C-alpha cells in the first residue's frame, strides 16, 4: 500500500513505523509542517498499559523511550498552607520533543520517508495514496474539509490555561492551588527529564479577565505565574516554548468528538487518528496515550485482516468500532477530571478542609475509587478514614481498622442515622386502599434488619386522588396511620435503623395501571380526575389533567399537612417531600410541564411558588427536631427542560425555606427524555448542590457497591447514598457489602449472627483461593 500520514505527531509517526515494520513493502510517508527534529510542548504522560503495548509492538523504540522516561509514584498537593502527599500512583513522563525525536529516528531506520516543512491543505495532494492518515491535530484541515462526513463536535471549555516549563525538578506529580483576590489558580506540575518539569497553570475565565491576563504579553504572564507560585518554584523561573503563538499564550481546552472516523474520497481512504479524531483533557494526561493506542489498533487490524488494499474498508470499520469504546471511556474520565478543575474554586476549594479536598482531587476522574486508593496507599487512606470518622463523632484509634465513611453515623436535627446508607423509596404497587399490609412489613422490615441506616417506603400519597396506581401506599386516614405506626415500632424495636416517609402526589401521572400490567398506562376503569400545573397529559393516551386553580392548591396543601401530622403521630423519623419525576409538585418546577401564565408559571420563583407553599406548610406541621429532605429531578434530560443549574436554584429556595437535605434524582418528567446513564450518573447533581448551594445531599442512581458509596461520601459529593435496585436483590445489602470489604465490626441482628460468621468465613476462603492458585 501507499500510505501517507499527514502530521508528524505521535500518532502519525508511530503508525508509520509500525506499518513499515510489519510489512516493509508498504510505501510510507509522514508529512510534517515543522522543521526536522523540531517540536513544541513540554512533557507528556504515559500509562503503564500503553507502555506495555509499545514494548510488544516495537521493542526497539520502547527501550529508548523507557530509558528517557522519568518515573514517579507520589502525588503532592499544596493547599491552604498544607502540603499533603500520597504514593503508589505510578506515572511515567517524557519530554514531547524527546519522544518525537525517538520516533522520527526509528521511522528513518525502518525506511519511512519523513518530509518536513511541508504544509498540507488537502488529502487530494496525494492522489496515489491508498490510505491517508489524518493525524494533523485538533485543527485538522483534512477533517474540516469533510466536516459533513466526520461530523466533528467541538466544544470550547471555559477555563484558561498556559503550558509552561521550569528547570526545577519535582519528585512528585504536584498540584498547587492558590487563591487570589479574583479567584483560584492551580498548577499541574510533573517532571519529564532530569532537568525539566512541565508547569501548566489553569484558572477560570472570570479570574483570567479580572487579572487582565489577556492583555499581557507572554513574558508578563510568566512573571505573574512566577509570583503567584513562588513558594513551590522556590526561586526557579518559568519558561515558554510557545513563542510561535501570538498574545499571552493562554488557551482554552477544546473537547472533540467525531461522529465518523473514516471516508473514501474517490481515490484514497482517509482515516482520523489522535487529536484529529478526539481530544482528552490534560487533567489525566491522556492525549498522547490515545494517539499511540490509535496507531497500535489500526496496525493490529491490518495485521489480522491482511495488508492488501482490499482489506482497508473492513479494517477501518473495525478500528473505529474498537477504538471508539476505549476513547469514550477515557474521555468520560477526562471530562470528570476537567470539570472538577473547572469548578474547583466555587465548589471545593472554599468549602472543603484540606484532608477532604485531597481525597476529592485524587478521585476526581471517578476511575480511582476508595478501595483502589487502599491498594495504592493503604497508610494514607486509613489515615484519611480515621480523620473522617473523627469528624463524624467516632473514636477512631490508631492501629485499628477504622470505620469507612459509609458506615459512619450522620445526625440531622434530633435524628442520628447509624450509617449513611438509605433504602431508596421504590414503588411496590402492593397496597390495598393505601394500607400497609404484611407484604410491606416483611419488605421494609427485612431491609431495616439488613443494615441500612434509613429505610424509606415508596412514595406515600396524601389523598386517594394523589395515587399513581390503585396499589400505592397512602396516609390520608387513621387506619393507614396505624399501619405506619406498626411498621415504625417494629423497625425501632429491631435495631438502630430509622424510618422515612416520602410524601407525594402523582399529579398528571396518576390513575394508571400497576407497573406489571402496563407501566404509565391509564386505567381502563376505576380511575379518578387528575391535577397538574398545566393541562398536559403524560402520554398521548393519558388522561388530560386539570390545571390547578387556587381552590385545588388549598385543598392539596391541606392534604399534605394532614398527612404530615399523621406521619408525626405514627413516629416516622424522617419526612421527604417528593418534588421530582414529573409528579404534581415537580410538574410546577419544570418548564416542560408548567405552561402557566399566572404567578405560578414562568420564572424560577413563580414555578417554585406552589411547591414552596406546600413545603412551608409541611415544615410548620412537622416536629422541629425531625428532618425534612426534598427530592428534586435535577435534570429533565430534554431540551427546554430543567438542567442541573436550574435544580441548584430550586435547591437554594428549599434550603431557605428550611429543607435539611436535597435528594438528587433526575428524569421521568417528560416521556421523550434522553438520559445519559452510567455508573454513579446522578452523583454529579448531588455534588453540585452540596458544594455550591451548601446544603447536604443524598446521592442516588447506579450506586451498587460499598466502593461507590465510600467514594461518594468520603469525597464530600453527598452526605448519604440512597440505594434502590441492589436492595431489591439483597435485603441485607449493607451488611453483605461490609463483609466484602473485610469490615467485621458492623453488627448483625442477634438472630443472624451465626450467619454473619459463616458469610465472612466463606468470603475469606474465596479470597484466599485465587491467591493460592497463582
């Protein structure tokens, strides 16, 4: 084949040398705009996995790269006058220029033609090429020429950064956070050779503008950074190699995703590689890794399918299919890390203590979890666990296994939960006339015995016409209240767990069949009139609700108050007001479902007016020493609906009205929603509200193991974790998760203690067996 790589960065060079090595008959040319052995940039960071692949594919260049590598295990954070360090993280760095020089020399040795100082505007410049690699970077002219085919999605991120270097050698990957009169700046610092370190300075657009950095020359910007980070520089100066850039050299990171990666132009197959196809933020140092991995996978597919021209279409299709998955995984982690740094000032730096700030930073990408930190640096993590436990009121002794964050107590008003795990409200649709029966006693009682700190029943309806289905629980009469008292008395008598009631009104989503008979489908008979903010049905075939008038609002508010009083008399410990998922109060909050033109529609203040009226009335009727949380849909997942920013506005309003926590869910407001699911996918909503609005939160959604819960709580992303489906599968989820992480101090009900010892022993044997087999 005739192969032309446009762009002499890591992707183009490494693919070129691999293809020439694998099949010397190929004619391979790498075309680069810069001069021979000239490049820009400071150091780049590699992963161990990428380095392992490079050793396998080209040991000669890998050996040279490894010789030039600088390796370090430690991360050090300078923050609020403290210097914290943890080890076991394993980074390798190399100068970008050194890396490219090694790859250039290897290409020449293998017979790859290198053409420097050649500007390429079009793939059409190489009509004889069978395969054109567009590895010409973020500003790829080749990709832009076929933008309608490649469908680039380019997002300019808000933070500003400047990429500098220093001759000071750092023995750890160092992060330095500095507060100025106009906001926070952070430096990302790592060594890449025996004399030089990369020094990236980052800040918000607001701080950048306020300090006038956009009007400064590069030298003035460097002087500003030297002064700001004088402590960590310790007399060393900063340097730039971006003199080719005009102005101050401060940049915005641009996130790129492409809808398609390859195209046949009539003569040649064109394929994107490296930054021309995708970018990942420097917060996890993954751009060069992705480029090298692209090159390896494309070469691998040719090696499998054959190096003939006829294999090109299938090879390119398989390459994209495989790489797209890994790139998405890395981009997601990079996005998490990037967003953490973008909001670090307003969300974390001003609020978190240094110890928790360090933990939050270490786990910012969500790729590093609580137990992963234990593997990396057990001493550091156990020290942090002791700090967290003491903050929670426990006596955490040195040299003893400490209680991990999810099992620490949590106090709100006069209620103390024994741990941070909540059985989330989950609709069972199994009540008759709203009454708690034996099913609910067994269902909820078993979860209370199973180790959770707080057990919620499903949404409990304040009136017969507030139900979702005929099988929903209610609290509109004394008989129902008696059933609740029976449940509360059992849970209180069986252990330390507390009982929560989620009060709600179905609104336009009411009068539907039981879920297993047709979820959200309207009842064919026996239904009841519905109310909502506006006369909009949930489904096309749903009943059209009445837009509430003042009399309706007064009646519904009175129903909530009466239900609250019954809950209090029944001894319920915790009340939650359901303002999520498209039910009645939620229908007022979302602009998708609230089309009113009176004082209850339009602005945030107006849309929240009725839900706040209900909340204030409920708070006044609820005992002062018992907490109330509010469940919000923090994202409607549909254009024109509420976003996390809107949810934060509403959270602030409920906080001012006396809410103790915000339970951060999302969706189910608009049937055509398009949620983006994933592990812990709703936790960012809890994180944002907790740390920006300064109100405690409950995280919910795809939290399925102790590692998730410990990571969330330890990082301060939420104060409690509500676990739903895992509790359906395992009533003793909390007890079993404690045993899985080796925590034997969590008590089981006395009736089950024999099972505890056997369960823990079985786990211990199972953990020993794989080790013995090695």
